[in-house]
């Protein structure tokens, strides 16, 4: 009976190590842009990332910076109150995207300009991504939305 318990314990430990090795193997072969890190404009300005790293940049669309170009190209700046990062985007603009609104852009930071491949905007009057709220609170520029009560 004792030998059976020891053999079962060795099998379970072996299976656990095999599972761990499988997970680590999957992580090793993931594409480089599988993990996207969130940065606020202040963080990105203080510590720029390599041009090959895909990140998410979140904050408010800075007033007076939204320029709608020909076709689907737009430029604007994202700010958190302390720093401002210029963004270039080509694609369909979300309906609620505008100056002073919260946004999260996904893309690469190349030569001082964030080249966005996707932009997300608020989907209703009270929603803002938690990461953006945290970054704005840290800078002291976040204002609670007014409630309709």
C-alpha cells in the first residue's frame, strides 16, 4: 500500500511539471505583441518604449489638437494633464470620439509620435476605462461624471 501512494505522488508531481513546461513553452512561442502594456502620456514621455513594442496609450483627447485629414486619417494628442503625446491614426473614427473625451489607443511609439492601429472611445456618457481614470487621478485632473439624480 505504501509503494502505491509513493508511485501516485511521483505521477502527480511529474504531471504538474509537464503542465508547467507546456505553459512555459506556449508563452515562449507567443508573438511579440501578444502582451500589450498600458501607459499614460506621462509614463510614455518619461520612459519611451522601443518602436517594435505594441502598447496601449490612454488619456483625454487634448482640446484643440484633433485634426481630421483626407480620407480616414486623423491626428490628435492624448494628455493626462501633465504630458501630451501626439497620435496619428488611419481608420474609422468611433462615433463618440472627440476632444476632451477619454480614449485608449493601441499602437507603437515611433520617433515621438504614437502610431495608432486602433482607438477606443467612451461608449456612453459615463464610461471611461479604469486605467485612464487611474492615470488621470494620479495627475489630479480627473473629474467625477455628473449623475442624473
